[in-house]
């Protein structure tokens, strides 16, 4: 039974504290509604960049947890980022991978390899400190406190359904430059 | 005639550039830096700047992160900037071509100060890059012009002052700015 992405996001939001969150593509509209704050930056318009943006923030602010909401199709576009992240060894980075097997935003075309692609094995092979899959919301809720304190980088492959909205159907949201400026201002104020 | 620039001169200039950036960061109101080093070099290895990259391996004051792609490097730089850290990219022209969408979507649309050092691998000593017989050399400056990215060429040791100037320019314009390394560093 796959999880609804919106349920996953609500569960993360309930425990995230002051973590910086980086949604991308289909998690962006829902996250905007669930967590309308200035500690999130949505990656839309440069698909594949969420993991790298999260890495940069994690390296810059090692005292703060950074959570990336990546997509399977998105990560495939910059798969080398797994090795770059593992090499940088950010202890504060959690990489949540929403796996649905398709490019939902562009019309649900199957990603290369579909649901058989094993991102857990890839992350382990790249050198992440931990990587595992979760298919049940209750299990995710049990493991979330650990994800917020255990040493990263950690990748969690989340087996999910399609989101209710995509960036194409939802529209809206602040421009990327405003989001970057807001999170920078917040981090400056709290530095 | 262009001349090769010693790696040590480039590294010393980068250190000075980052010291200035750290001072600006403090003036902006950032608290104590979470790191001891002056700033970050994000590199996708460039044959043209390999002596600099080799010397950086022994350098404690600059933190080097090797990235798998230039797309990653530009986006990691955006995250570091958002977190208040000084950063420079060292790539080659082919990597610029490979990461054009990230140049547009992150550095330009994100209004992220992004300072590039771009090696002009295979650039002929006796020719302007636009007259090169190699397309990878020839198209670099026109591509930057197309995207409105200010750029200048490091044609010898006397040009290293362009490094802090273009670093500052990227901050002032809140976007990308580039220096092109004309000959292989020594």
C-alpha cells in the first residue's frame, strides 16, 4: 500500500522543528499549503536540483537539519549528486525520495526502469551513511524522530501514490529568487 | 601574447577575495561562521586549471568540493549562498555548455551571486577565443553574451585583479559573472 505524498508531508511537518525543507516538482504545491513558511525553497524550473540545493544549505548551516523532498524522475536527472553528497558527508542532510515511478508533472510517463529502480542500493553504493525504504505511513512516523537526529546523509525511498496537484495544475507559489532571499534572510536573522 | 598564471597567485587571490567576502558577511550581520575556512571552491575538474586544483588539495584555508556535474556545482553554490557562505566555481567551457539550464534557472532566475572561473581548454595562444578552430573555445564568450553574463579574460598574472572584481560584480548584480582562464595555469 503506497503512501499519499500529502500524508508524508504532513507527518514531516509535524516534527520538522526548524529544519530547512527543499520540495521539488509535485511535492511543491502541497508543501506550500502545509508549511507556508520562510524555511522552504521549492525547486521548480531546474528539475533535478533539489538534492544539490539541499547539500549547499546543509554545508553552510551544519547546525540545522536540511530535508530534501526529491522525486524519482528528478533524482535520475542528477543521479551523480548521490556521490557528491556522500563525498561531502553532510551529517545534517536527510534525503526523502518520493518514488512513484512516473514523471507526474509532464503527464505520468514512466521513468526509465519504472518502479524497479532501487534508489536504496544506489545511495548505499554511493556512500550514504544510511538508506532504507518505507511503504507505510505508520512506519515513517515511527522513524521520523530518528531521521531528525541521526547522522546523515540518509536517504529514505518513500513508496507513494501520485500527488493531488502538480506545479502545472496548481500554479502559483513565490518565484524562486524570492524564496532564496527569504530563507537567506531567515538564516541571517537566526545566525 | 597571453601568459600562463601560476597556481599560487590564483590561490592567494582567491583567499584575499574570500577574506573580503567574509568581512562583507560580517557587516551584513551574519554571526560567527560555522567553519574555519575562508570559503568554498566547487569544482568539476578542469584540465586547464589542474595545477590550481592540485595545489588546493594541500590548502587548508579553502574548502574544495568536487562535484559530479556543473549543474550540481551551480545549485550547491546557491545553497551555500543562501546559508551565508562565500563560494567560487571552477569549471571548464564544456561544463558551462552542459549546465546552461541551471545557469538560467538557478543563477539568473534565482538572482544568486554566482562567480565562475572557466578554463578555456584548447585555446590557441596566438588567437582570440572567438577565432579558435575549436568550437568549445569559440562559443564560450558568445554564450555568456547571449545570457547577459558579464565576463573577462585572465590573460596573464597582471589580470588576477579581475577575480575579486568579478566576484564583487556577481554580488552587486545578484547573478552570474565569470572570468575565463585564457591559458593553462602553471
